[in-house]
């Protein structure tokens, strides 16, 4: 029971950080005077935000012990792998 809460909080924090970073990057791309050498496409930023939202849901389910730690970590690794593939495909 204790490990579910710890792992659930870590998954939630990781995904909230992902959402924050991508939303901040989107804001900086469109609403600031900063100039970037390389910009990520908007669809990629929104995909990462969506993956972060799904990961947060996974973390909440692990935290509330509806899912096992094994299932939650497996889904989180799958979401991270999908995000990695999206990132690689966007820069082809």
C-alpha cells in the first residue's frame, strides 16, 4: 500500500513536469519576444501534453491502488516510448 502511493506520486510529478515544460514552451514560441534557433511543431507539443495528461491519470490510478505498480509503470514506460518516437519522427 505504501509503495503504491510513493510510485503514484512520482508518476504524477513526472507527468505534471512534462505538461508544464511543453505548455511553457508553447507559450514561449507564440507569445514571447524570444527567438529560437529551432522550434518544435505545435502538434508535437500538444501530443506531449496529451501524453502527460494520460500519464497523470495512470499515476492517480496507481496512487489510489486501483492499478498495481507493475501495470502503472508498464503503461508509463509505454507512454514515454511513444513520446520518444513522436520526438524522433518530428525531426526527420
